[in-house]
């Protein structure tokens, strides 16, 4: 029996999805629909945009206005849609490679503008779709098909990157922490400005195999064990901090939103028209 | 009462004026010489009419945002030159396969690479057709004057809307920056075409071609149709399809919607061609030089005419073929090392001998050079 949420928000006719067994993409996508449902958004008014990658296939399964674009460019397309029609609720789904490698420039600029778009990153620390090459979030020393001797790069912290670039809401959770994920999605969508939710995810097929991380279940278990709330982390004794990753809300402030500011320009010009 | 609205303006300025008259409501781009005025004027004018302008972080984002604007229902434009045109290529292909109306202005400058930033060239003619990967059809128009920039920009928006396709306005540094008097038509005197949208409550499939339509109707996002757009091959539903049969049908439809409507899309101009025994084919600002040269050659008793394609892609195949049958020899004059000449050779075949006159060092061709070349080969 498919649940009510799935019935309402998924394009059942397009299932089964292309994702591997054990992949966390389904969990995260479903959590997004739960957040949208709890917020009571009008389905016709929701636009879900993506780039290219395994995660970026999610919009095709979702019953909204959905746009699957080019690799890394989702935020630029989304910016056009949002500016053209600010009434729309615009959400971007992106992979770590999509949003922080090829699309990194668009990410920092969308964040800087504080345009009202919610970005959800499925961060599996790898290029899933192309078969396991290292991404900008692959941990140092981890393996990928293009890092067969171990990755020497230092990884990006996407949530902090977005916060530093100007996002007014930025948080990180994991695919394991479904309740928190739904809450963060709701808060992010409700924030009038650029919002980032980075979801630590898993790719058992490539990342898992290359790094001997075990099955999907074991990798989910690792998300549970390795991620710790940033407040709780502070209280941990030094020796226990090793290997822990932070989750939580990194930024939640209010600043003028881009499309609203643009509307002010329009209003000022049009109001002043009579005096010209 | 009908006092003519005569204005002195630059080609780039005329382009923006025309875009606004055609219904442009959205512009996204990134500054680059010699196209920058297009962004500056759009930034100045669009918010006054409730439209939107945004300067994006690069040209890729510029075209992506413009496509987004179009998907949200606004007539959209982006503008660039040389290096920026290269950056836009991937998303030109996206707009082609997803069938998104969009106008892309490329004010051509000398290349490759940063090349000759402030000098004219016509080196992007082949790139306009084949710059993005994969098979597709494209429309590209090239004006020779400020007035024609105005007319062509209106036509570009109309064609984009009518055929759900990206349309490239291929102008150049000379036309973009020169100032000429133009007559701005009354809004009621020009034909404006708006994309067809599905009616309320219509059983809508985003890529289904209805009887009597050239392209599928296009619903703006947010209007209640909830459909999917992708750059993957897709079927009538808009969802990806791996079927080779479907890919074949779709690709052929995408190409034929343009190739089969040449009658409507192709514009050209002829000068002293009626009794010509020799033809010079030239477009954009170079055609002005050639026109001048043709007059000189006629005065000297040579039966030379000018054939000027205004629509570069799809090419005026039928008319160029006829030129080839009419004359013995053809010179193709263009500001590049030999691009459109290849298209002319392909069409004309052995009907006439084809020569090339061109260079790409930033200097425009002079009438005397055209005259000399004509005397040499004709
Ligand atoms: C311009 C361009 N470069 C490269 C690719 C190939 N490519 C497709 S998806 C991808 C990486 C996907 O990784 P990520 O964004 O992390 O998504 P995931 O598959 O892991 O969900 C790459 C490199 C492409 N489609 N387009
Ligand atoms: S390759 Fe990895 S990210 Fe892609 S579907 Fe499979 S498990 Fe998921
Ligand atoms: Mg990834």
C-alpha cells in the first residue's frame, strides 16, 4: 500500500525510480514531500528544480512543476523562475557535485542575493551518477574511482559555505534523522530568503563499495553514530570529538529578500512615473 | 496626426527598444563588450514597466535564468559577445530540446578567446548553428543596420514564441555600436506573436502536438498544469524516455518545425540581382560594404548583384540555389576566414564557382577590396 503522502505527491506512473537499493535518495525525497504537506503548500504553486545527478532525478518523480536542468545550473534556472514569478515556492534539489563543484559559483551568488529559494543538497560525498568519482565533499583520504590512492583534497562544508556566502537559513542533518530533516525542510521553506539544508546522505553502490563502508543499512547506522548536534558536540570531552560531524542549524536570520527588493525598485519607479 | 517617430540610436539600443515592444519582460545576462549596452538599457527600462532584469554571475547563469524566466511565462532575452556566447552553448541546447522560447543576442567580436574585444567580426556564424552539442535546428538572424536590428529583434521574439525555440540575433560590433536614424513604429502597427498556452481545465500534455499547431502549447509554471521539463529526450508527457523510436520522432519534430517552415522564417534581400551574371553573397554589416562595391562594379559595366541573407539559419536554401543557377560565379564576403561560404558551397554545388573574401583581424572589409576581388575572379 502506498501511503497517502506518496499517493498525493509522487508521480506513481513514473515509479519505480532509478535509484539503487539502499540509496538514501528516496528517504530524503519523501521527507521533502512530508514537509511540503505539513506546510500546506499549494501543489500547483511549488516548483522543484534540479541539475544533473542521481539526486537530481528526484523532481521527475514529484507531482509539482518540475524542472530538470543542466549539471550545476539548477540554481541559475531557479533564480530566473523565482524572479519572474516571486509568488512561486521554488525548491532546488542538488547533489554535492552539482551544487558545490560545477554549480559552486551559482550557489554562492544565489546565497549572496538572499533570493527566496530553498536548496536541498543530497550530500553523498561522491559523484553517484557517473560512477563514484571524488567530489568537493569527499573526505580527505577517502577513495573514489578518480582517487584510487586516496583523496588528497580538503572537503567543503556546504552548509557553512552557504551561510558564509549570505544564506539567511542554513542547516545540516542526515538521511537517518527523518524527523529533524522534515523540520529543517519546513523551516528552510518558510524562511523568506535563501535557505540551505545539507542532508548527509549515502551512496552504498559507489562510495560504500570503494570505502568498504558496508551495506546501506550499515551506512545509515554510521550517519546516526557519526553526526552529532553542534551544541552537544561542544560538551563532549576532547577524546570523543574525533571523527564526529556536526549537524544543526548554523544560521537563521532575517534580511531583505532579493525579489522583494526588486519589487521595491519597480514600485518606486512606477509610483514616481506621474512626476516625470 | 501620425507624426513619424524618428530617433537616432545605436544598434544595441534599437535591439532593446524592439525587445520591449515585442513584449520582453525579463533579461538576464553578464556584461561583455560590445554587447553591454543591451544589459544596461534593459536594467534601466525593464523595472519601469514591471519587468525584471538581473545581472547574473556569468553567462551560463545568464542564459539559465533567462530560460527560467521564460518557463515562468515571461518573454526573455539574454545578450553577450564572443567568450560569453561560447559559455552559453550548453544551455542553448537545453532550450532547443526543452523547446523554450528565448532570444539570445550575440554582438559578434573578434575571436577566438578574448581575441579582439572591441573589433567587429562575423566569426560565430557556424557556432550559432553548431555550437551546442548534438543535432538540433536553430534560428539565427543577422541585421545590417540599426533599423533592421529593430525589425529583426521583433521578428526574433515572434519566431521564438511561435516555434518554441531559442532564436539567435547575430549582430556585430559595427551594427551594435553605429548610430543611425530609425523610425520607431506605432505599437499597433507591428505584429506580435505570443506563445500558445493551454486553456483552463484542458487535458494538457506538455509535449503533445495538437492538430493544426506547429509546436505543443506551453503552460507557464504555476498555472496549474504541474508538468516536467527535462533536457533528456522525453515523450509527449515531458518525462524522460529511453526509447530510440521516441528519440527519433522527437528529434525529427524538433528539426522539422524549423526546417519545414523556411517560407515563414527565411528573410533575405537582393540588390541588382535581376540581370546579374555574378553574385556577391554577404550579410550583416559586411553587406553594406558589398552594396557599395556592387554599385561601383555596375558603373564599370560588370553585371554584379548582391544577395543578402537576413536569416542565416536556416539558410535561404531555395533562393541561394536559384542564385547559383543564375550566375556563373559567386563571392562570399564575410568577416571571418571562411564560414558561411561553406553553406553556400553546399547549396550551390557545381552550379556556380564559389570564392571567398574575408579576414578576421578586426578590420572591416572595404568596398575597394570587394571591387578588386570581383575584378580578379569574375
Ligand atoms: C557539463 C557536465 N559535466 C559533467 C556531467 C557528468 N555528470 C553527470 S552527474 C555528475 C556528478 C553527479 O554528482 P552529484 O552532483 O554529487 O550527484 P549524485 O549523482 O551523487 O546524486 C557528473 C559529473 C554532465 N552531465 N554535464
Ligand atoms: S549510484 Fe549511489 S547515489 Fe546513485 S542511486 Fe545508486 S546508491 Fe544512490
Ligand atoms: Mg553526490
